[in-house]
């Protein structure tokens, strides 16, 4: 049963990573590409960490996976915001 749950989580992570990659390739401008790469990729990373935690099964692995997921969810929006501001400033939209 653990192998099935791990497999489903890993397949979902791979699917979301694929969606993020297609979004980065297909979206027209920097801000929408940044949105695809930060939001969907962080969710894919969280699913991959959950798959690893379920597969390992130890409390320490689960705790580390939860802390890593929290770290990703806290830092990905900040990084995306800074990349968006840099892109807007470079294009001349952010200058006053």
C-alpha cells in the first residue's frame, strides 16, 4: 500500500513539474512564466518530498520533509516577487 501511495505522489509531482515546464515554454511574457515556474513547481517539489517521506516512513524523514515543504512555500513567492520586480524594472515599468 505504501508503494502505491508513493507512486501516486511521485507521478503527481512529475505531472505538475511537466505542467510547469510547459508553462514556462508556452507563456508569452516574463511575469506569466515566473508564475508558472514558482507556483506549480513548488507544488511539484512538495509532492516529491511527500512521496519520499511516505516511502522512507520514519518520523525524522517526515519531519524534515514538512520543514522543507514549509521552506519552499515560504521562499518561492518571495523569489517570484523579486524576479517580477527585477523584470519590471528592467523593462522600464518599475522606474518612476
